[in-house]
């Protein structure tokens, strides 16, 4: 007769079989033995790293306003895109495009879609044009005209400024999802006023209507004038915060960390025609700042 198993042995075998069955069921159903959801192979992997920033893009498109068009850098009240900090060909400026691509390649692999007088609301249209070029890098400098209005009340609200920049980034990503974006901070308009007002000729040009919110009644140091300039300054700071925040949400965008806002322009860097816009020397300094940030191992702190 076969040996009869003891009740204890039978119960032990049953418990073992039950445990095996439960383990197998858990593996098939995706549940852990404690009833929680099991991690899939994909979930257990580390998150995908952000795409590496390419410090040597092969093409550059520029968008923005009069600064990027080289306004008043060569002649009074006229654009001069050849000295643009972003895409110009002037040997003295050595634009961002020239520094990145070399002079010969920059001529055929860079595009300037900036428009003098443009405000942030016009940027989505410029971004669409830039995206059509298929650039590896888009250089952005805009916002001064949103603060440079006839009165403080006419300045672009910060919420609208932010919304238009968000729309611009969406517009770019629709057609150029992998393009890198370098965003310059808005210059310190109050610093430009402080520097330029020492030139009598420049102040006469200012009376033609350049940035009245900041430059109007340039020598008036009364309480109302001081408050007006401070309001413009505060708005520019808020614009730069919006640029930083929106850019930070895009893994292929790099903000300059406030480098242009912090740059202390002197009379040597300002236009000899209006003592407010960057002249050739100022455009070269902007190109230096952009190149330094684009080619840096990481974004500015």
C-alpha cells in the first residue's frame, strides 16, 4: 500500500501550490501579491532625458523688432539689417549667425524676419515665417515696443504679453518641433534713458516720438516723471519674467538669464542718430552675449 501523507504534509503542499498560483496570477494580471499595480518594464525605466542643446546649429532665423533690424545703426530712422546682432553680415559686428556658421554660410543659412515697431502680439506671425525656413536655431528679441508707448496706460498688459509669447512658441512648434530657441531679455530701457539723455542731439531725436513712455520729457525729474519711468521699468522686468517662465517650459528653449537687461550700455554702444537704439558697437555686444549663451554647456543660472 502506498504511504499515506500526514495531514500536516498535505496542508503544507496546499499552501505552497496556492502561493505559486497567486504569484503566477499576479504576474499575468499586472498586480502585485499585495494587491497593488505592478510596474511595467516601461514604468520602471528612468525618464527619457531632455534633448541635448546643440551649441553649433547649422542655420539661424531671427524674429523681433527694430533692434534686430539694426534700426538707426547706420542712418537716421532707417533699418540696417546688415549690422543686426542676430543675422547681420557686417565684419565689425560679427553677428550670432556669422559666429556660429562663418561669414559665407551665414549669408545663405540665416534669415531675418524681425520688423521695426513690432510688439509681442506680432510675434506669432514672425514665428510662422521663421519656421518655414526650417532653421536649427531661432533667435528672439522682442518686448521693448510693448513698453515703449505714448503713455504708460498703453503698455501691453503682462498677461497679454505672456499669452502672445506662448502662442508664438506653439506656432513655431507646429512646423518646427525640433528647432532650438534662444530668447534675449528685453533691454533695460531706463538705463538707456539715463545714458542717452546726456546727448543734446539724441534728445532732439527723442522728441520725434521714440519711446515716449520712457524718453518723454527726458530731463524732467519731477515725481510724476520719475513714477512714469519706474512704471516702465517694472513692466520690462515683468516681461522678462514671462519670457523666462514660458521658455523654461519648452525643452528646446534657452533664455539669456537677463544678460541683455543687465548689460550696461554706454554712449559708445548707442546709435549716433538717436542715442537709444544700439549702434554697430552695441549690436556687436549683443552678438557676443548671444553667442556666449548659445554655445555655453548649460543655460545661464
